[in-house]
C-alpha cells in the first residue's frame, strides 16, 4: 500500500530516529485497528533507519498461548549481535522470589540495551504481549532519555498508553476518501472511490482486498456498480484461499494451528506428506496468503492474523485435533520451549492418554515460566485436566507471587480439604508477611494444618505472627515461644528464621530494645538471605530509635551490600526507606522525598500494596518540616479512613491531619482512638500510638485523656520516635508539648531541654525542639526565660530558613520578634525586613512575593517608622543584632 495516507507518521519516526542518534532517545507508539497499516509504516521507517546506518532489531508479540514470557524481546535480542541469548532467562537464586528474579532480569536487559549504542527497536502487536514484556517495556521507556535508543511499538486499541510512558503516540485512523482514491490509482473510474470507501470503512486492509477482487474481475476501469462481496475480511480471505489447491489449503490449516509464526521445519515434520510442504508453501506465498522475511528464511507468517484465524476456524474438529497432536510431537522432537508444546497438547487432549500428556506438558510449562501470570495460566490448564492438590498448591504459590492473594488462599483451602498433612502444612505457609483483611482466612489455614500435622514450628510461627497482627499479643507470645522451642530442637534454619520473626512481632522495642537487637543478630547469623534482610532492617530501626546516626549509617551500608548481592526488589525497597529516613533526619528533604518515591514505585512494580501505602506515612513525617501536609493527607485518608479501627492507622492519619490543621479529621481519628487506648497490646506500635494520642488529645483540648497518655509514656523520654516508616524526633519533644497543654510548664521546659540535646544530630528536629522550648519558656515566664526564649527562637528561625522549613521559620521568627520588641511588625513586614537585610532591592522583593513594587516601598517605610530606623542599612544591622542575641 506504500505510504498512502501515512506520510506524517513516517516523517515523525524519522525525526525521533535523528534525535535518538544525537543522544535524545525516545519512543513512538503506533496505535490502530487491525489492517490500518501499522506494519507498512514500520517497514518504511526500518528501511530508512537501515539506510541511515542504524542497527534495527525486531520482535513481535503473538496471540499464541504457548508463547513464553518475553517472547517479543527474545526475538528482538536475536537480531542484536553481542547480546547473549540467555539475557532474558535466569534461574531463581536461592531464597529469591519470582518477582525478584523478574525484576533483576529486566534491569539487566535494560542496561545491556542502553550500552549497545544507537539502536532502533521495533516491537509489533503489543496488544498480545505478556505482562512481563510490557513491564520490561515500561522500565526501558523510563530509561530512554539520554540514550541512543528509539523504540517503535505497534498496538491495537484499546491499549494503555502507560505501558509505553513518554512515547509519542501516532494514531492511525481510517483512510479518507482521497487516500482511497490515491490507492485505487488514476486508471480506476472515479465512481469507485466513494463505493470502496463506504464498503471498507477506510480500513486499508479491506481496501486492498476489495481492490484485488475488483482487479481480478477487471471492473475498476468501468463505472462503479454493485459489489457482490461482503465487507467482512473472512469472506474476502475465503475468496483468496479458494483459488489455492486443496492440498495447499489443508497445509495452511496446519500452519494456522501452529501459530502466528510458522516454523517451516516443525510444519514439515507434522505434515502428512512432508515432501510436498515446500511446494505448497510456495503456492501460498505466491498468492500473498503467507509472507516471508529474507533475514529469517526458516520462518513464515500469515499476511495478517485475521487470515490465520479465518483458516483455523474453518478446520473441522477432527482435523484440528489431529494437527495439534502432530504439531506437539514435532515440537517435542525439536526440543521446543515447554509452553509451545503444552499449547498443542492441551488442544488435542481428548482421551486418557492425551490428557495425561497434556498435564505433564502444562506442568513443565509452568515450571519453566518466569512470569507469574504465565505460570498461573498453565496451572489453570493442569487443574482443568486433572485437579490434584499438588497442582493447586503450585498455583497458589504462583498466585501469591503475582499478588493474587484471594486466589492463593482459595487454592490453599482446597489443598487442605484433601487431608494430606504435608500438603496442609505447605498450604498454611504459602501466603506470608501479610494479614489485614486476609488475616482470618490465614489463621484458619494455620489451625487446619496444626490439626492435621501436629505442632509444626513454621506453622506455629505463622500463626503467632497473625495473632500479633490482630492484637492478640498474649496468645501470640505463648505460641511463638513454642515455635522457638520446636525450631531450636529441629535445628532447621528455616524453622528458626520463622520463629525469630514471630518473636520479633510481639516484642515492644520501647520496653525491650536489647531483646530486639538480640533477635536481629540471631536472624543475621542464620545464613538465610531473607532472615539476614529482616535482621538488618530491625537493627536500623533500633538505631533510629536510639538516635545513633553513626550506627544507622554503618548498618545501612551493610544493607546496601546485601541488597547488591541479592538483587531482590524487597531488599532494595528496605534500603531506599533507610536512606530516606537518614536524609530526612539530616534535613535533606528533597532527597528524602525522592528516595521515598523511588521506594513507593518499586513497591508498586512488585505488587506490594502495603509497601506503596507506607509512602504516605513517611510523607506525613516529612510534611512536619516542609508544611505540605495536605499533599499527603488526601491520599493517605483514602486508605487509612477505612482502617480507623486499627490504632496505628488512626494515629498516623490523626497526626498528619493535626499538622495540616484539619480539625474534622483529627476529631474523627480521636473518636476511634480514645475508647481503645486502655487495651492496646504491648507490641512495637503501642508507644507510638499512645504518644501520638496524647498530642491529639492535647490539641483538641481533651486534657484528661492527654494526662493519661502522658503518664503512660513519660518513662520513654529518652527514646526517639524514628524508624524507616516515619520520623518524628525525640519523644521528649512530644512529651513537652503535652505537658505544656496540661499547664505543667516546668515539666515542659525539662522535656524540651532534653529534646534539644537528644536531637542535636538532626538539624530539623533540633529546630523544632528549640522552638518548642522557646514557647514553653514564654509560658513559664520565670526570670531569664524571656531572653533565653528569644535566643532559642532566633536560632530556630535561622536554622529553619536554611533547611527550608517554612512553618518553623515563620513561627520562630514571630516569637523572636515579639520577645525582641519587634512584635509591632506584621508578618509581611518581618518577611520584607529579612529580604532587605539580605541585600535584595525592592524590585526583586516584589517579584519574589508577587507584590507590586509600590506596595513593597510602603512596607519598607512602615517598618522603618515602627523600628525607629532611617535606612535599609540600619534594617540589616537590626536583623543581625536580633539574630545574635
């Protein structure tokens, strides 16, 4: 069809290719219905790229169920010299989840492609691509800027544009009548243009088929008349294939059963008359039903997939089953991928023998799948053919890895109904590390496993973890102790690791910090990657609680080494969170937010919903300094509001709402917190919930409740409310805030003085503590307090401005001005005074504050009059003097 109606798209691809050659890589996504000419545009772009010296590699997704994960990428990599064929295949390392393996393989592939140089990568028919291929494309697309890569992708609508982020979308719409007329050519009678356009709907493929039909009937040169052909392509294809010999049509039936790509050797081996295959394929090629690629002579494909589908649908049942049986045998003899063999085995499973062969093939395909969804699909077939507990357990494991927890739990429940003790134990341990809404069902799985198999240490540990998550710490403690005893007796490191994890879940780190550190050391010593990962993260949290930033940095370095060695997304996620917490404590807020966002995005890619949500908890702590609480409050409220009966959720949302000044949300959280505070279980969350509740009660004026919270937590004065989830500085600062609200000003000053010392290694929290102490001193009003308050407020304001903490800077400067006699200045006048002191002219000040220059002049005159000064130099001197007091 040439470039009829598609010149703008080819020009756009030329532009993007030139940009990629200059180091500005990018992507283009051609979207259009079947037959719109996507492949024609791509072929023209590829020809131009090749002529310009670019290296071109092509991969095509296929609708075959037997296609393995990453199929289009595997074919594309074959075109690139120097890239190893095993780039996209990797065995799962010991202790590594399929998610981690998939992420590691994708990162390695992206890095290899970027390092190859100027490439044009063509990925066709992405609407058929597997989830792993699309995930790899998303990852690569984010790395295209600054590279010399151009990705050209094609897909049918509807196709999610987010799968090719940042791509320039080129939508191929149906031809207009003028384009149809151009394709018919000058020799065609003009009356045919509107007729063909109407019959084809402007679809270039339909236009082509109609034109061929009319040309064969020699009608185009005469005026248009009735067209005795339907508009559906299947009928048109039928007319084309009807001209082929019967033997050729039969062979095309086998080719259609083989798939979108036809391996000539496999087709020949499966054909009833192998010697005739080459001649019959030549007949189909000459008729345009099949096409070939000169660079891949061993492979053919149908001119369009609809052609293949039409021929496949025409196969009689017996003929279709026979072809699939022969193709499966031929593929097995050729050593094909398990998924390719399994697809055909399933479609010819009609008796006991063939069903058994299909089950074996599907199990092999599932075992070879790196992609979760692909494995689940083959397990589905296996269960349909022969429903066994072992197959359901295998599907449950794949579903858990794929984030389909409901499906995994349903399969585990079915496995346990079989009553096999060993399988019952395995079923209870499939879904780990989560609870929440799934907790009750998981507890039932543990109870059934214990009833069938006795006191199994790992099942007991899982059960204890779930009980602790729902607040039954007493029972969790008893059961975790039993799990630990049995694990020690077995000596199995996996048993011990699970038991240690369960014990950690019930220990309150505020009351028993040494116990937590001992569990962390034990976990690190077990020589189990997942156990060491937990141990490292527990140690980091404990050092954050102690305020030992040196130890935090040392342990984070060890975690970094572990994460690099393992290559697990989970390890990387924990590392990013640790680094974000350290950056926040150091006052590097932009860096902290970027690290937290990277951790969130990683959690989303690995289907960890809870991990993604923890970003908003961290953001709430970050907003304490930046003043952007509303940015996190809205998104956090979306999921936390449904969990208000969970103390930690109500406390976290209430704190963020309090910092944002959202009284309604604070009151809602407090209504849920107040009645449950007395019965909080003694776990790692209790102290945070109590201290936060005390601050919320004080903020709302519920002084009786604030006093109760204060009395229960005052003994934790020398601990920090810091961990990798969120940071709130020294507990003493929160206690001082509560004491101030209770009117105990001496206690408030004592607590806040302690907080200033404790947070000396964290400039942001030190500024908060100094402001709080200054406010407490003003409230106490003892001799010397006012001058000390002025000095502290000035120091806090200076630090806050340097760090970028507007709420603290404004509050501290206001307090400093009031205590220094500058209280008569308005907030705007104080702001302008500081800018004048920094040497900014009125024009710059007006631009920064979005004011008119005349308004700034008026403010300067007013503040000069109020301070009894005469010029801008004296303003600067006054600012320096008050800042040094």
